[in-house]
């Protein structure tokens, strides 16, 4: 591209020096905030796992945003963010595929397991949509992600064939993966999960969150359990759900760093996100919002959101 007057952009015209810029965003406090401190760097080999990442874009019928932020505990103790998310559009169908993962803290390199499980799941779901085989084959998606973790472990062990326990010790991670495809009666979401991450339908007008999987924080739960059976284990049967996105409803998929403070959705965190997710915010704003401060909730947080665009007005 050539600019007027040569190969370089022209210098801006002289003018008054700009005054002070806008105030920096302050963390959103929910109830009693946690302590404030400057985040510490993770280890020197964690440069592929930034403190915060986000993404956002729209197709002709769907809008997506996701954000992933490092929790206060990992910021303080110099651990990398162990959550991950990835999403992609399948252009022939206009669908969106996505994956959200939460690396298990006891695994030595769970941050790598989380991102590789997301990549593998997205790759395989795109392949399945291209084959136009109808419903998603989620057990095959989960097995493909588990095999990716085994390949990582094999490389890490200098070619030795790892057992499931060795893979888990290195790369154990939860995985929630799915696709949203446009349809004549509205978009349809298909989702599977391995582990304990959550998914909800949000009605912003009422502020109600409908959980799509069983929730460990539900008021119906008699016992709250932190026990997780993650990849590379693939449960049989695999938890799956299929749901239509009605106009005015929003699909949310999040790790337990979001699910735990959300609870049943009837508290301050639920009200905050219902208000800000009534329409798609800028991706950076979602990341800022997700980094809210509330005492005792210091885990990594990841949230992926899909809005169905309203149907076009008849001409």
C-alpha cells in the first residue's frame, strides 16, 4: 500500500498536546474484594501462557467472546494460568466450535495439557463438521484430545510409551467442548464435558442461569466435591447436552473459577454478568469483567459466551 507523498505515512499535523488520558480500569469489586498486589511473573518457561487472553468476533448469525485470566493465587505464587480456551468458525456451515479446559493443579504441566486439549478438540470438531455427519461424535473428540496428551507425554519421556497415570501426572486437564450451528428454528448448541467445568443458558432479562450440566454448587447438591476425573481418562458414557438457543438467551461455558463464585446465579456475581452480557461487550471488557475481585475466590477464570443474532426482520 502506498501513502500520499511516498512510501511512508505522512506526519500528523501539528496541534495541541493531548492532556491526560482516561483513568485506568480499576478491578471490579464484588462484595468484599480480595487483597490487591502486583502480579508476580510465572516461571521462565511459562512464556506461552500469558496472564490474560481474550478473543471476539461475529459470523452472520452468531457472536462469540471469550476471556481467560490468571487467578490471584497463581499470580502470587508465580504459577502460570492453567485455564485455556479456543474457538473457530466452520465457514461452510456458519457454525462455531469451541473448547474450554482447566488444567488440574496437581499435574506438573497442566497448562500445556489444557491448551493442547483445546487445540485437539477444535481440530477434530472442524473435521467432523466438514464430513457433514450429523450429530457431533463427542467420544471421538474426547479420545482425540486424550491421545494428544499421550503424544505430549511420549515426547516428554523421550519416546517411552506412557501409562495413563504418567500422562495424568504431567498433563491432566478437564475439557468442555462443543459446537453451535445455525438452524431454521434457531442455533443449536451441542456440548460435551470431561471434568467439572460448567455451561449455562442465561436469560439476561430475568437474570436467571439455567445449568446445562449438574453443578457442584447447586442448592440441590447434598455434598460439594472437588474430586475431578480429567483427561486422559475418557468417561463412558460421556456427558453431553443438546439445546436450542432461543432469541434473547445466551450460552455460557466456564471453568470452576467462574462457576464457584457464580453459584446459582442469584447473587452479586450473577447479577453483574447478567447485566453486562445482555449484549456482546468488547472482548477486552469481558476480560476486565472476568477479573473481578472477591475475597476467597482466587482461581483462574475462563468464560466463553455465544449470542444468537436476532432474526432478520421480514421485508
